[in-house]
C-alpha cells in the first residue's frame, strides 16, 4: 500500500504529534508499505527522498512551530509522482487542507487523526480570545466531516467528537510506542551523565514545556515534595517557552542539587532518561492521549497524574499509579506523590502493573489496528470508485473541495460570533 501522511509538525520538532507520525510511518514501512511524508521545513531537518519539506515560516509567533507557505504546485507534483492509495492527515488546517485537496482530486480515501485539542493552543496565534477558541472547535468539526475516517487517540476524544456533531465514522486507535525499547533504558548511565547520585529518589517528567501543559501546578506539587525530602530530586526532560518560569520557581523552593534539567532528549537518551526516574509525574489536562504516560509505564515507572482526557484511559488508580481528580490542588498532588515515594510495596506493585498497562499501547498492536482500517477503507473505495480520474474529473473535484473548505471556514467564522452545538460540547 502507498500511504501519504500530511503533518504540520514533524521531526526534528519535539512533540507528541511529530513522534506519533514518525512512529506510525516507521511501523508501516516495517510491514512492507511505502510511505511518504509532507511536512513544513524545520531547522535542523535532514533531506530524505521520503519526505517533502514545504517552505515554511520558522518559529511562528515566537513558538517552536513552523507554518507552511502556500506552495500547492510543489505538493501536486509530488503527489502525482507518488500516486498514493490513501492519504492520512494529522492536522485540520494548513497542510491538512492540502491533504483534503489531494485526496478529493486523486479520488483516494482520507483519514484524519484528531491528535490535539486545538482550542487549547490558540495562545500561539495573535489575538487569542474565546471567539478564536470557538473558531478552532468549529473548524475542526467541519474538517472531520469532509474526511472518510476519523481516528481518535482515546475514547474521551471519540465521545467529544460525537458530541460536537462529527458524522464521519470514528475509531479509537492510540499511537503505538516501542515498549521493549523504553523497557531497556540504562538509568545508571543517564544518572551518571546528569550528575544524579545513584541512590537519589528521582521524580521525573518528560514533555514539551509549554503553558498549556499545566506546568506551574506540577512545579508547585513537586517543589513541596523536594522541600520535605532533601534526598529527592526532580529530573525535567524537554524544553519550551515555559522552561525559565518553571526552573526559577523550583530553584526557589529546593536546593540547586535537587533540580536536573536535561533539555530535549530523543532516541536512546530518552529511554535512558525514563529509566533514571523512580516515579513519573504529569499534570496536563490538554492531552488527547497519554503517550508519555505509556512510555514511562513501559519503563516500569509508577505515575502520579491528574484525571483528564487521554490520562484516564491508561491510568488505573492504585494499580499502575495514583490518579487525582482534575480539580485537585498542588498540595493534594504532592501528598499523593509522597505516599507513593514512601510506600515501597505500593510503588513496586504499581511499577509491575505499569509495565503491563503499557502493552495496550505497543507499536505492533496499534499499527495493526491502523493498517486494518487503511485496508478496509481502500478496499471499499476501490469498489465505489470509477476509472482513474481524468483532468475534467479533477477540475470538478477541485472546485467541489474548495467550496466545501470555504463553507467550513465560513461556519467557523460564524462560530466566533455565537455558540454552535460543536462549541457547546464539553470534555468531561
């Protein structure tokens, strides 16, 4: 099968969507499928015949994101040369629009994975407001209904999309992770390189250090634990615009030797970083799936987290860690973490259950489900489709999809003024 993936974020960008795309891409190739990726240019990216880099604005609005420039002819020629059997879109705008255009013109099925709660990321765009958040919700809903299949990374997101009025078929398939890889990290090596004592109690966190990740809450909770236990330390892996604020706060609450900032890590270094931790903490409530939780659990780390979308699907309170109510205070979070740190038996039981929980997110299992979806879509599509589309057919399809995209954007613009059923839907 020939699969084209369109994504606005891709390696070397560090983030959940970029890693999800790369994981799925590599797994599909191992199964013998041909995959091409269409992504924006990004600083430090390497040239690859399997990746089309579209010219883009770097560090959009001071973020670490790239925003593509409109270059439809580059994409059109690339798609004509590749002639995919299926297109998989990973965003509902920018290159997501390009994915829809190509799918309609080439008469191939298009899959869209709803990776992100886009309305919680509007602070990256100038003039952020409640109206802009409603626009993001409505735009995404309209986009879903132009696709052939929607992939929700968790059951929470599937329920939300149904409540918002998505009528396209939805399947829940989380992103897979290489559980064996994360289980085989060398924690002692990472501790030595990072200057962490072998006998230290290490609380860890991995992720993009961004405002929407509820990191101030996490810092207050961890800071309280570090104050109470001088033998404990905090290993922070990742980077982002909230880094300075979080580190400044923690350094004011604990000793300098208790804070270890490792920056962005990938590959073996990331697996080693997880292995160096004793417990993993997570407070974000903007996730669509608990990808880093699955990685930490694969490494055998008990988790302390707040209830939220993507978290509740993998967390089992008292079994693979401790999950607090979404409105818990930093003090309550700190108490739960201290309980786990001081109860060796509970911690060991949770570590064992964590490893078992992570198997539901194994690359083999999740990719197998995705490929079944692809094969079903392409099989049904071939039975419905006519002969190869001629230039006239593509012209008509191009006009139709442009009109549908325009209608969707007008609907999103109207949502800026008044609520819609989609914008009124709430995530539990």
